[in-house]
C-alpha cells in the first residue's frame, strides 16, 4: 500500500538511504515542517526542487548543503523560513547574520550605504582631522 512507502507528516526520508533499512523515516528537525511524503533527496538532488522536502519555519536557518541541521536565528526578521539557505532581503552568511556588501543593518533590515560611507579615505580621515580641531576650539573658549 502507498502509505507504507512514504513518510508521514512530521517525518522525512533521509538521504542517502540506508541499505539495511531503506524505508526508514526520521522525525522532522525542530524548526522545520515536513509534509507527508517529504524526501531529503528531493532537495539535494533536484535543481527544480520538485516533490516534497523539509522546509524551514520562520526564525530558523540551515545551509543548502546540510538542510536538516537547523539553527535558530536571533532576529526572526533575518530568517523568513522556506527553503534551506534562504535569508531576508540583502541578508547573507551564517544564520543570515550580516548584510550584503554595500549595506548596513539598522532597524531590522539592511539599508544601502551612501557614497560617503563607502569612501575608505574620506570617512576615517575626516573625523581624525575635524575631531582635534573641535576639541581645541572647545577648550580655548
């Protein structure tokens, strides 16, 4: 019967399959949802991602290479859930913890740096020149 050959909801078929127990189903990891018929092979071996596979819940992260090893994110805005390796817009890295190059984190999202913030010579140099002038001016009044 078909139900004996697919994993029930809340479980998934691991990959690679064990030759000793080819129809073994494992419990869905914390932070993931596993609909009936979830197979890890559907994620790892299929670029079209056809078929059912374990998916992340919001505030959880896993890499695309090791999708069932799940981490919790510190900020639920960074990890929207869904496919393994998915981060919020302009987020990247482990547990979506940093913004892409040219962006900075503020208010729970990644904001584009302006030209002055990206200038490596002007931004650190100007405070070093203006700072001492302001201090001299303040103490000589």
